[in-house]
């Protein structure tokens, strides 16, 4: 049997958009404690021995992404406060990767944004709006006390949280009245975005020797891993095997 390439999908929080409750403690990831926690994540990712690292950056920005990465390699760039730099650039440079891979897509297809959908529900379907807030949004906050980046990444990749995240989008799909499918207008875009991410990943993960690491917001994990698994093209490796 021919060996398949391997893919690890690491879900993470967006460092710039951490909930206000924890922003005070996490806003400066350059502090020594935060850097130690980031170092722990990077060390675990390196144990997977990825040959390629893909990031949540739009594919048409692949060239500027790599220009920025090479500035970092040359000592001409200070890492910014985001997971792309703190996890992606660090891991890739220490593994001596020559480049990174942008695999995201964010184009509009005439859909409402998620914020617009929720604002519609707040006025037209307040019971559903309250249900989503109470059942999902509050429970999806990263409750790590004291805040710890390594523990927050572990929490992002727990099976229960990934399941809850996806369930919330299924609830969003129920927003609307009669034939006005307000929530589905956004959810179809969300599925399209994740299908494109899957397709771009499959494009760069073609050799049996490829070991691709994708670093992406945790809300994407359910669909991207589903599409990869259903494709039969790759073997999925769980980050939980490394985040001990």
C-alpha cells in the first residue's frame, strides 16, 4: 500500500482578537512568560517534523507573505503579535523551511457577513439570537486561568470545543424566516471558504513525503479535517498527539 502524505490541522485563537476578559493579560505576547508558552507550542509543532507550513493567509498574498518571511530570516523583521508570526514564522525558520504557503480565501460572493446575520437575528429572531449567545458564544470563550497560551491552544484543539464551534454554525444556518435564508447566506460562504482551503492544501500536499502543518483559527478545524478525511488523499495527524 502506498503511503499517503500527512496533514496536521492545528486550531488556534487569533492573538489580536482575544476576548476582552483575557486581553489585559495576553495583549503583550512579547513578555517572558508569554514567550515561554509560545516556545512550548512551537517545540511541540516541530516534533511533527512538518516539511511544509500553511497559514491562514489569502492565497493571492502568498508572495508578500514570503517576502515578509524572508525579511524575518534575514533579521530585518520583528515578529508581530499574531499566530502567523509567533507560531508559523518561528517554526518554519527553526525547521529551515525556504518558504511558507498561503491557502486562505476571503472573497465576497454577495453574502451577508456573520455580524450582519447576527444583527438581523437580534431584531427579527431574538429567541435564536439569545440561544446562540447562551449556548455557544459564551461557552466558546477560552477560560484558562491564569491565561496561558499553550493551554489555550490545547483547549482550541479539544474535541468538545471543535464540535461546539461547528454546532454554532449549524445554529446560524437556522436564522431566517420563510424563504429568507439569512443564516444560510453566510454558512454557504463559510463552506465555500473551507472547501477552497482544503483544495489549496491538497494542491501543496501531493508527495508521499509531504508532512503539511496548517495553522488556522479553530473554527475551521471541523470542516477542513472533514474534507481532508473524506478525500482519501492524506492521513490526518491530530495535534493532540503532540500537545501533551
